[in-house]
């Protein structure tokens, strides 16, 4: 507590005056007994205790009156115990939520972001020129913080616009506390202005918040943490959104029917009827119709179409509806339309009679003339299957490699391992079947060892096991979530019933393989089929040196051969659709064109100088520069490859963050470090960047929920930091004034002074009344035998 008129506070010492008077007059008089004293003894005994407490209370009030009078005249300021008192220069870390949900508007057409920005202006305008601001956006919490003046912060606020993905309270507080390391003022504040949607406080956030609380306790200055909500918890947002677009067909093949599905969600308490939904492909309307969505429900709208061009296409779904958030009424999807799937079947068996090689049944299942249960498309040209020898696999160039490589009964040496590793790094898929030539020690060795670490197959191969001819092994469990199995019509039990396994090996999923899972398990718990990605073991390398291996291709390992000598599945009619769906699944799920904002974009560079999609017509041997460009044109990452250098072995990757939704482009040019170079004769050579690939980042569907987190959860989340939650800027400013300037309390002190005066008068009146009403009692006498 501090005082505006501190000198007047010394007036409180006046309480010693009534105390001294009391002590002085208490011992001034002598008590002299006189003859009629006995007449008053009964009165004195009756009132002695009451008089004693009344006098002490009266003394206390008389001492308290000058103290309260001095306190009121000195005008004290009451401060919080969390900060130092007085007008302190402060560092304000201001975090503005710029996520997509902040675009939501109220009934008056004012968006949440406009409210947040206006409130941020008020906070900044209250600062002095000695204060400093660290302004952060929720979509760029990892950006390097910069300390700016309040007037510069106001200018930056005017340039902000919402449109990024969601964030969490833990990440925001972590960024704010880290930014305060650069603060130079003695008073620290953290203010987060947001609509605080439900995902801001996820269920598993407690450990992160506890870690941040320990960091704050260890810091020299404890910051004041305030959360300012701009969402009205009582309003119904009335929002309809397109949450996702997905491809229901495993892969889009030119000339074959493809199905795209859009999920439409109604987050309102009222149903929506007659909303117009339009489908576009590359900007051209291909279908439209009206949809009905019940309250608090979602529906799926499908588009059946036949793409006729190979390449990356843009599929868009749009709802013509005015609601709280119009930005999520449009959703885009990058669709890769491919030619027939190229499959290379590598068989290590020597040539022989028909149906005697290990790969013969599988080769026939993928032939163009073999139909599957999928009646929606013509299977006549979905696959281009070629048979290779192990030598052809080793001699193949990156440009000639297929979408899927199937190894059947192949012994792989070091050159073959290197080719397989590069195939997986380029996004290709691999299927491995067992056979007599398959050697476990060769498959269990690493595929590649490079700067990323040791890259291996997701499962290790065990020794070969022969079943008892009288009691062959049975299939006990299959992964029904695998879409290749689910794509087969009919009861799944019927597919695997009576499948007998005669010869097999065991597969053991490596502990470092979080993406690997079991596909088929036998009745003795032996795993005979798995799916996963290449395992990267960084135990001997710096884990921070690389954020990923870039090996995106998927691997399916079968611990038995695709031949009746190992199991009788190849003799069943559904062996054909199973294998066709499996290849379609592998070829179609390697699409990395679509991702969510916040996920890193990792792009393997095309093989250089062998890349077929790069124009080499005027190739003069100059270096090529590859760049990743953000939707706003910002260059996020780039690498230059010298002439003659091939990326097929070094596997150069470009990595970039995706903060905003939109199209991220991979471009190539002939220029190193700029757009102009000088040739040998002094002329200027210009070479504009060419787009050779693009990827689409979309906002998560959670941004369309528009439902704030429960107040109890939000207050509980900031409780470890002694933080406070506000719903108005006025309440936050009042709290801040209490923390820095203090609150004057002379009014309640004056009220207390007045009460003391009134109480003193009442006590004096009662004391005097008690004394005046006391009268002696006459003694009893006996006259003439009569008592009176």
C-alpha cells in the first residue's frame, strides 16, 4: 500500500492523545470511603463488568478515530501482492488470435477479430512511451519475437488479418514466456485475446501447463497473465461448414469413374434446408444441388465424375449460404489423376512352366482382363504390370521406376537395397512376398545409412516354418480397418474363412516403427503380414539434424509367398480383388498434395538432371534452384543443385512450415540466389521460376466449431499461473490499474471513520444513561416490630 499524501499519514500518531488522557486520569483520583458508601455497593457490583468493557471499547474508538482520519487524508492506494507497487515501466506480450474462427461475425456484422483488434488498440493506447510491446500472432508463435514501441504495435495491429489454423493455450503461453527473456522492464504482462474455442484447451494440456508454471516460478519476475475472451458464450453461432473433401476411390485414374465426398456439418441449433452446394473442377462447375442438414449433425455429399486428364486437379465444393463464418463454406482438394498404375513385379524364381513361379498367380490377378468386385470402374487398363528380374531392378533409372514394386522370392543385395531405398524416398510403394530365395539376414539389414540415420524395413523377418500337414495354420485375425480389405464386397469372415497356411515365416515389428501395424495374424499369434513405413533409427546421429527421413512410401511385408505352395488363398476367387485393391490402395495413398495448416511440408526434390517434368530444352549446364513458395509469394525454403549433381542418392529435401491455408508451390529456375545472372559476354540472363509441383494446405475442421471452451476449464487452465479470465476490456483495464497504480480506498476509510464517531456517541449516551439511572437503595429498618 502506498499514499498520495504520505506526510499526512503521520497524523495517525494522534491516537496517543486519547490514550495518554486515559492513562493520566486513571491514576489522578484517590478513592475515599465515606459513611454512606455501603448504600452503593450493590449498584457498583452490578455494573462493574459492563463499565469496564464499555470504557475499553470507548478508548479503542477514540484511538481509532485519529488513525482513520489521517489515513483518509493521506489517500492510500491498495495494490495487488503479485507485482511491485507504483507506476512501473512494463513489457506487454500481446498475443492476438488470428485463426479462422476469428472471422465469425455477430448479428451486427462485427467479426470477432475486429473486436479483438479494437480491444488490443485500447490496451496499447494505455501504455506510456517507456513501455514496450512484444506482439505475437497465434498462427506464428514460433516466429522470432521483436520488441517494439506501443505506437509501432498499433500499426502492426492494423495490418493483421485472420485466416490461420488453431493453436493451444500451452503453445501460446510457452511462446509468451520465452519472449519475456528479451524484456528490459521490471513489470511483465501477458495478455491473450481470443475466442478460446474448445480446442484451445485440449484434454492432455495439463503436463505442458505444469512445465510452463515451473518455468515461471524459476524466473526473476513473475508476469501477470490475463485472458480476454471476445466470444459470446450465450449466442448460437449458426454456422454451416464443409469440414473435409476426401476421395472414396483408392486412386483417381484417367478414364475411370472416381468418387469424391464432402462432409457438411451444421454447428447450429437450427436445421438448414435448401442450401445450394456446387462442385467445381479446376474452377469449372461440374455439379450442383440443394442439401438439407439437421441441427447439430453432418451429412455427406458425393460427386461421381470421370477425369480425362492426367495431372493434379483442383476439386472445390462451395455452399451458397450466409452464416456466421462464410470462409468455411468453401473447401478445396488437390486430386492427383494418374495414368494406369505401373507395377513392376520382380521375381527371383527361374523361368519354368506356367503357374510354377512364385509370382504367377499374383501376375494373373493384376492382368488387365481380370475384373474385380469393384463394378464402378472398368479394370481393363488400371494396371500396367511388367515382370523384372533382380538385375533389371538394379539397372532401372529413377524416371523409369513404377508406382509399386513387388518383390517375390528375391534375394536383395546392396545395389538392390539402394534402389529400393530411393524408390521409397520418392514416394513409391513396396510389397514384399516370401520365397525359397528370401534370406532373412538380407532383409533385416538396413536399407540405407545416411545423414538421417539408419533406415530399415518396418518388420524383421524370422526363419521359415512348415505347418503340420494334418493341422495347417488358420487365419485368426485381420486388420479390418485396412481399406484394401474393407473394399471387398461381402462378409469379411467369408473372405478369410478356411484359409490354410502351409509354410510361412514370422514378422516382428521393430520398436521404432510407430507407423507399422499388423495386417494378418495366425491362430498361434504369429504375425505374417504388416504395413508401415521405413524405420529411421537416429540413435547414433544428432536427432536435431533432420526433422524427417523423407521416406514416405509405404511397405507391406508378407511372410509367405503368393502361391498355393504356402497358402490356399491364391486359389480363392477373391484373391483377385484383394490384390487389386491392395495395389490401388498403395498407389493412391501416397498423395502428399493435401495437408493441414500447421503440418510441415516436406517435398523430395525431383531427380536432377534426370527429372522428366523439368524442361531441359535449353539446358546449358547451369545450376538449378528449387524453391518452396507460400500462398502470399514468400519464399520459405530453397536449395541449389549444381549441374551434373543427382539427387537420386543424396535425397535432397525441402522443408517448410504451413501457417496459412492456400497453395504452396515448388518452383525451379536456372538462377542461383536471384533472378538475374551475368553471362560470359556480360549480358543479363533472366530465367523466371517455373512451377513444377504444388501442394494444398487446408484449415482443420475444428476452426468451424465456434463453440468456446467452458469457463471452468479455462479458469482451471490458468490457475497454476494465478492468471485471470476476462470477458470485457473494461474489467481487464481495471484489474491492470489495480496491479500498477493501485486503487484509492479513502472512501471506505471515511465510512469507517463516520461509523466510529456514531458508535462513540452511542457508547457515551449509554454510559451516561447507566450512571444517571443508578440510585441508592434505602436500608431496611424495624420500628415497633414492623419491618419497613
